[in-house]
C-alpha cells in the first residue's frame, strides 16, 4: 500500500466493490429522512420565548391541557428536513422531464425575478384599483397577448388550472344554451377516446352526458363517425388539438363546421397549445372556447413547483357569458368589473354566468407568463413551438430503430410509442419506465392515451439541447435492446438505485394508510 | 350451463337451469386485463337497468371501468362480498366473484349475445 507521511492511504486499490448496508440506512448524501413528526418531539419549538409572567389565563378554564400534537423542530432541523425532502424530488431543473401531455419546460429565471418584484409580489387582492394600476395592466396586457395568439375576441383570466379553464368554457357553453332555451334538449357532449380524463369529467360536472367519438386508424377524430353522432341533443364537442397522440387534427375545420351546423359548440382543450402557439390561431379553426395552460405553454412552474393557471379564450358567441371579474381599460386607466350587474352595464348584451374565483386569478403566474411572452416576442413563441415539434420528431426518429411508434408519420410536440417492441420479452411498459428511473430519468407518460396499448408518450419540449436529447435517446435505446436480449429480470427488479424499490400499488390501493399515528407511548404523555 | 358474453366483457348465466334469475359479472379475461382490482361499486337490489346502462364500477390499479348491464332487468341481489374484498374478482371472476343477480325483462336479449366459443374467438382477435 502506498502511504504518505501521516499513514493516510491515498490509493483506492483495496476498495471493496460490493455495496455494504450502512448503520444509519443512509447512502452517502441520500439520507433516510424520517417524517417531520418523528424528527422533533411535541414539546419542542423553533422559537424560544419566555413564558409570560403575571398574565393569568383569561380562557376561563377552557385552556388546552393535552399535547397539541404539532411537530416541534428547531429552525436548523426544519431546514434540513425540507431540504433533504427536496433532494429526493426529480425536477425540471435537474434533468429532462419528458411527461407527455404535460409540457414540462424550463422555467426561465427572468420570470421569477419579475414575479418577485415587490410591487407585484406584495400586492393585496383587495388593493383599491387606483393603487394597483400596474397589476391590472399586467392582467390586461396578458389577456391581449392570449387573444392575439389564439385569434379569439375575449378571455376569462380567473380560472386557476387547466381543468378549471375547461369548467369555465363548458359553463359558458351551458349559459349560452340556457340563453337560447336549448339547455334542456342539448344534453350530450362528445369527446374522443383519446381525450384527457378531465374533459368528460368537466362535462359531467356541468350536467352533460358524454359519448366517445371513435378514432380513425391514423389516431385522429373519425369525421364520418362524428357527423353521425351529431344532432339536436348535442351541446358541443371537446377536442384537443394537437391531440393526446401528438397528432394534429387535420380535419379540425370540417369538425368545427359540422358541430356548428348541428347547433353545438366547439370546446378545444388547449393543453397542447405549445405545439402551435404563434403558428396557428385556434380562432381560425372555429374554436368557441379554449383554455390555455400558462403553467405549460408559457413556462410558469408546474407539477408541484407552482399553481396552475388556465385563462380561457372565448369566441364572439360565448364572450357575453364570460365570468367576472375582468379588467377593462379606458384612456389608459384600468378598472375591474366585479359583478354580473356591472358586467351587464359595462358590455352590451353581456350576461356573465358569474364568478369562479374569489379574486382575479393567479397573479404570480400572470407576471411570469407575461415576462416569458415579452422576452420571447411573437417570433420567439413561434420558434419555441417549432423547436418543440422538431425535438419530438428527433426523439421519434432516433427511437424508431428499437421502439415501435403507435402511428406512422411525423408527430407534433410529443412522440407516442406503444409496447409492440416489448412483445414476448416479458417486459411491460411499467417495467421499462421503472428502469428509466435507474438511468436517472423521470419516466415519460405511461399507459396514456388509452387508445394505445402500453402507451409511452414522450414530450421533450423545446428546452432540451441536442446533447441532452441524444443522451436520453441513447439510454432508451440501450434499455430497449436490453429488454429484447432477454434480460426481463433486471427490468422487473427496477428501480434498484432509487431511495425506494418498486412500491406495491395494489396493497396501497386496497389497504391505504391515510393517516400517521404516533407511537402509543409518546402520544399518551 | 350456458354462459353468454358481451363485447364489453360482461357475462350472464342462469342461476338455475330454466330459472328466471341470471347471474352477471365480468369475464375472467376482463379481470386479467384489468389487473389487481381494488374497488367495486354495485347497484342496490330493486334497481332496474336497460341493456347497456352503466350498472357498476370496477377499479383496478391500472384503470377505472364502468360495467354495463348486459341485459335489461331488475337487480335481485348484489354480491357484497366482492365490495368488501375486491381481490376476489381476480381470483374467481366467473365463479364466486359474480357481481349481481338480475331478473331479465326481455330474456330474448340473451340470444344476441356471444356463447363461450364466440367470446373466446372475439378476445383472441
């Protein structure tokens, strides 16, 4: 052994290669973190204030005598707990997040800087209009961008997520039907088999029944079948474009015309707007209502990183029914229309269906989205859409040699694979996804859309560089080859490098433990 | 005893030969496709359904699915044992883990359904 003067070995030739369990259960920086209730005792506290003296309780004997049961951690313990937990999380800031239909793109730091400006960040929602003109202008300007990008005359800014935006659009459709006396007869909503689950859920929430529009063999809406389903009982359709198979609905104009001819409305699910923003105006396609996920297309944080925001654009036919509150501008001064009555007075023929939220929407997301739009410009937004589509097609083209695409031809912003390439290997989609975790990737969307067997839906977004995409594709290609080489056992065992191995989903669903209960002895104290 | 199947993977068989009560459930194939069943919701006795109506819900680790009434008629009894222990559906879908017993209002509907051989051919497609 080579020694230096202190006797400290400097070479690693004797290092054992096998992994030995550690005493703590920790694996170097991978800490086995207890629950917060188990870290601190119930008597501890992060603030050290003296008990007040000479101040008798004025609760008249009603004061609590038992332990309240809140975790008592010091500040450093609290910091460590949450930082350790955060390090167990996979995030877009750590690597590609290829979840299809989720558009997990980079959240530019400029957005964060703008959102944290005290004039925006510290604003109270009840601030008088005269003192928050800037914030109202942001809402108005963002609304203007959204109307321009979609080619639609009106926008409801208050919906707080994609599904909330869907609800807004469907409530506007319902209100329009009620206004013309059709609500009692037009009770059916049609949605494709490949629809996001929120579409039929929203329709049912609004009191409609839902029927499935079959797909044709190219993965798109079967126009002939749709036409047969249309009739005087149809309130409207809910179609995503590009759809969840990553394909542009080429017949979209004909679909819209057929629906309008039958007296129905066209709700477009805007979840995949990222693929066409700046390129196609949904208003030109005959859309009556569409939500826009600011937390996807316009790069505000998403998926545990921040709240959603789902402004909903409305056609001229639905605009009179838009929810309150909304912002209006007159001679450079901005004001809020807060009530249905005010809406009626302000806009000709306005019959707002009411209010969906307590306040004006997700202000923090508005500032971020507007910052993204203004820093990119209209040409930059179009470029982002182009790059997102290019990246998805690059991934599809590279993976085609080992994996099977669900449909032929080019895709839009996401590439859809099925599990035919795993046939007879003993490996299933879920095993493939778990093996990706060991490779350091968040898996793609699995088993969705439902129209494809063992679906794997990859959406790289425009954020990824060619180098990153190549590494990702190389990893997937090597996994596909390994699966085909008969190494099913390794896949069934995955993940082996994650903090936890594969979870027993069945047991979790059949016997869920929904509440932590303290160890008996401690609780009794 | 003849078992009849629908394209949506429900089965129907007479409780007793020549009797007017029929046992309804989901096929063994459907149970396999669903994966581990974790939740079952059944209609109450006395409810009536038209053929094709949503009658019950079955939820597995993979998906939630509606179970359609394979025939029109009235529910005589629901098998609450599978509500308490959904795993039984995976163990014995076409036996002890039946869903409901129904009294059909139009027994002729049964004639339009697939027999065992036709269903086997259908799922092999």
